[in-house]
C-alpha cells in the first residue's frame, strides 16, 4: 500500500482516540494550507494549480494503486449493497433541491456529490481502524466510490463545464467522455490488474506510489488555501438552502438510511455498526478538488466539506455509543 494509505491506516498507540486522531490529521494539513494561503507563499493561483495537479496526476495514481491491490471479491458483499444504495440515494435526493431552486447544473452535481460521497480515505481509514481494529471495513466504500461515483460524477462535470462555456460538445464526444477522464481510466486499469492478478514490477509501481502520496495532502492543502479570505459556511445567502440540504442529507439521512437498510438485510452487531459509521463520515475533500478542477459549485463544495466535517464528529460518537 502507498504511504498515504499506510499513514492513515494506523489508529495510533491507544493514547489518542482514533476518531479524534483522524479529524486532527485533516485539520492540521488544512490549517497549514490556510497559513500558506494567508502568507501568499504559492501565489494567487495556488488553489487551482494544486487541485489540477491532484486531479490529473496524483489522484489517478492513488486510484490505480488502491484498486489494483483491492480484493474485489471480498468486498462484493452486503456491505457493498448498503454502501451503493444509500450513497446513491443520498446523492439523488439532493437533485430535486437544486432543480427546484433553479441552481446551475454544475452546482447541482457538486451538491449531489457532496451529499453522498464520504471521506473514506484519509478519515474513514483511521476511524474504522480505531472502532473495529480492521481497516478493511471501509473497503466496500472505497471500491464503490472509486469505481463508480468518481468516474460518473467527474464525467458529468466534464460535460457540464464545457457547456457552461457555451460550447456544445458533439454527441460522440459526450459519450466518450469517460475514455478521456484520467480518474475513470485509472479506475479501469486498477480493477483490471486486481481481477487478473497481474503483478506490476516494482520499478514501475514505485513512481506511481510516490505520485499517489500527493493526492490527499494536495487536495487538503488546496482546500486550506481556499479558506483564506473565504466567508464562513452559510454566509452566502443564496447558498444557505443548498448547504442546509447537503448537511441534512450527509450528516443525518445518509447514516439513517444505512441503519434502516442494514437492519432490513438482517445485519447486527459490528457489521451493522460498520455500515452506519461509514455512512456517517463527512463529505470528502475530493469533492472540492473536483469542483475547482471543473470550476463548478466551488463555494458549495468548500462549505459542504467544512460544515459536514465539523458536524460528523459528534454524530459518529453517537453512532458508536448507540450501536457499539
């Protein structure tokens, strides 16, 4: 596993609660990004440059490394069903909110993604390791998001960003958008390697792992830099209803849906707790990175990631206390 996954896959020495440790790690890197932005060390285009580097270079590398080593058969279970159904529902339930408010299509897509795309990597891994002593609990979430949600949403955003500039891409270009999407291509390549058992030579894999290490900190730094001189979540009046909808869906409805579906499927004990804890994770910072990359719904993505992260900590403590 690449160093990023190794770093966040360890819960610590028991002195610090793993849930708090995960939030603390994210907070420190974001704070560093904020300081960098405040000092102007990387210039006025730092957010865009870091986000694009993470999108085009580091994130595809991370997707490939993660999926190429995933035991696809092991995660194709009831846990994956709960993840797929509840994440998809949380995303889809936001769409009517955006449409009824006549928000731009790109912002609606970002709002939908923020409502169901959880921070399974740099926060989910330490949380589940602490709670269950097994980082693979979050594997179904990672697999579904990396293999399905990421390619779908980034492809839609790619098409919408072109149309936002006034361009009308031909039908063939629209249909072949996934073939030009670096995240979709990396996902496909990783799954092929995993399914076929191909062993990637060490000298080939080493630079890919090195690039993958930049994905999470790159996005977190970009997120922190964007917070400099930015309004607090909810300060923009026109975004308040959209942000409220994302928070309601992500922090409350998503874990509730996971609980109900898990019970309906006969889950109990740690297995039920696992799917609910994963659903209670906040919006991933990746959503902000994609918003910046495609210049769609950037303010909503930033506010959603920050607000849901703050609110998810007490929510996960409640889930663990009730179901643990």
